[in-house]
């Protein structure tokens, strides 16, 4: 039987799944923080100290470097894969809706990469959505580095930036051998970006740009590798204010007001 571990990126205590064989809460950004009782991302080979910039990617890096399993996945303390497409309400029990070990075992019999259902922007491309809500120069710098260091990915980058949908949230379940390839490509790009960006005028929210850029780059990597992943639904385990999210996007698109907080 293939071994699988899905890490749950978290920075706080949460209502965790009972299945400890499949799910592993990982305290991302654990360096210098109080112990939450979870696996810390500052043990072993790690980049925990970069969490204020890299977000959940410090958990991805930790899993890549320290877990010896056939498949690795990433979800979030408030966002999980599910086989039952539902909107969160307080009556939902986490173990009733998220993927079980049996669900995952069936999926990986047929697919090497599993991703959340595509997020569709309709009136925006992946590039224009980022440009309206954050700072487009981040993506421009990523393209510049790709052109210099891995130019064979450039056509895939340009194609993906024109798409009106993509796989977001850095969520996946992936064969470890493929994760190795992805991380070996991704982190050198992000590390070079980190060296070149001046963060002195950035707010803490703005500085967490690498998690956002990597969402787009994940789609670039899939495109270049010609991988058609298996899409499955995801569920928020907290109430999401869709009105605030929609208002925030319209303010960004119509009035140039960049995002200054998460929704």
C-alpha cells in the first residue's frame, strides 16, 4: 500500500481531524513561537524563519525535505479537500466531510496529482487579477527569473498568465517524486525573488507575497509538465464572508484599491 501524508498548515490550534495516520498538523512559522503541540516546521531541514514571507510554503518545504512517503499533500486549517461539496455551517463535523484515508487511497490509484477545483475569475486573467489586487511587479520579476534560469518554462508562464482560471491555495496531493521536481524548480525562483525585493516599505500582509506568487507558478509547472490533475472539491471549515470578498475585489478592479488583508 502506498504511504500518504497530508500536512495541515496552521499557525494556531484548530479543530483537527481524528485520522492521525493520514493528517499531520504542521505549525508553520514555528521559529520563535510558542509550542502549539503540533509538528513544527523549524525542525530538521527547514525555512521556518521565512514564514512571514513564504506563508504555507514553509510547511511545503518542511514536508519535502523531511517526510519519507510516497505521496504528500497540503491543506489548511480552515480549508480541506472534500468528497461532499458543501458550504460550511456550524453543524458540519470535520471528519464527516474531509477526505478519508480510503478516499485518498482510491484517488492515488489513478492520479499522480490531485488539486482543488479550479477557481474561475471570468472577467480577469490570472495576471490581471494579481495586478489589480496586489503588485504586478512580483509576477514580472518571477518571469524575468524564469527567462534567465529556466527559459523552457517561459511559454508555459505566458500561457498561464492569460488563463481566466487556475488551481489556487497551494493545495495538492502529489506523488513525492513529482513534488521533488516541483520544489526543485519553485524554491530557487522564490529565493532569488526574495533576494531582489526591497521589503522596507511593505506591510506584514504585503510581505506574504510568495504564497500568492507560488499559486500562479504551480499552474505554470503543471502546464509545462503537461499534467492534467484530478480536480476535487474543497470546503472551508470557517464561515466565509462572500460579500466582503466580492466588495474587496470590485474595489481593487474598479478603484485601484489593493488588498490589505485576507478575506
